C-alpha cells in the first residue's frame, strides 16, 4: 500500500446517477498481488497473495466530492482473519494518489459479506471534483494467501440516507447471544424487559437533514408488540424517555417494516451521536429477535 503514485489511477467503471456513483462487481480488475478473479452478480472475488493487493477499474467518470461524501461497501474475508483495507482518491486540484488522500479500515473477517459505511466529508483531498480512485482490499505477509470478495460499492450523499450496518450494532443488555448473520442482527430473548441493542454510528447524524428512520424487525410469538427507539445528542449524557419514540409491529416471527417520522419531534435536533433500540418492551421467554436494513433518511 506504499506505492500509491507508481501504480496509477484507478479505472472506475462507475454509473453516475443523481448524487450516486455505483461500482458493480464486473467493473473491478486486479492491479497486483491477487489472482484467480471470479465475478458474479453479487461480488468480485479473488485470492490476495501479497502485501499490496490492488484493484483498479475499467474506466472513470469524474464526480463532485461534495455530493458523494458517503462510502458504502461490503467485503468478505475469511472468518477470524484480519487485514487492512485502504481506499485512495485524487481530485482536479492534485492529480496524484497519495497516503494523505486515503483512508484505512481494519477488516476482521466473518466469512460473510459485511457492510461498512465511512463518511468522507472533511477528509484531506475529498473536495472539488474526484478524478481518480483506487482500492487496496488486503495487505498480507509475503508467502500467505487469502480469498476476499467485494460486493456492494457506492459513493452517495446524505440525501440518500445513512445506513447503520449490522456490524455497527452491539449488545446492550437483557438478551443473550448477540450475533450478526449476514445483514441481520440477531439475539435470543430470555424473558427480561427492555432488551437493548446499541449502535456505534458511522458518523454523527445531522438531525436537521435526516428526519426519519426505517428498519425491518421480526419478533417471536410471546414478545410484546411494542418497542422503543432512543437517541443521544451531543450534549446528552445518557439515553432517556424524553429522547425516545415507540413503535408497534405484530409479534409473529415474520419481518415487518418499521417507519418512524421524527420531523415533528423537537428533541430530534443537533447532531445525533448514539442510538439504542429496545426491540420489544417485554421479551418472550424464548425465541429470537431479528432486525436489518436500519437506515436514517430525509
């Protein structure tokens, strides 16, 4: 990952829609330190085999940084293995790839495609018109190999909503066996009240721009049909009932969409820095809750 300038500009076969840049699996190609590429509708896969695995793309269409300042991608890496992903960019003011204009993300493999969301606004060089990109998905010790896959890869603006991926959620209290299964957060109910799941947000949520929440939730039979979403703003020390809203869905083991409109809530204000989801007011004696596709929207 040290030879940013020498290995050239990414080619990005990007389809630019309204404030959205999408890279499909078929757009990627190997730059170096990888072999055996396989392309499906879901992902681009290959075997990393060196310290500087590089992916480039097949063509590039410049795009405005300000309108595409949220990176969302999914990556699969072998379960239990760790690596570092690095993403480079350049702009019309500085047409060279460099360490300064890049970000790193530690990847801990689960064997599944895991979604990451990374805000780019305010990072060095994410300005003007973006004229080149490069993705280094893995860095391995010499003599070692590991399979990887890149699935979804897109650059959007906050106008398209802020997804809170499954990997951002962790156990709070009052349930057992928190786990991530693909894009779904799952836990086992134990009969306790207010089972709580907390989120490490990808970035603060601007409440004046994003004013609704949606997600899909499944509750087992025997759980209460009502739950609660809490939030913390920057000047708030703890979750409380004042900054919370309730919702209801059937407790029948099936997924149901939850939509929460916060536009008229005076306490949804400033920058939101924490979320807590109490999936049900009272959990069932047994059974699982599941939720997925949690997004904060306009």
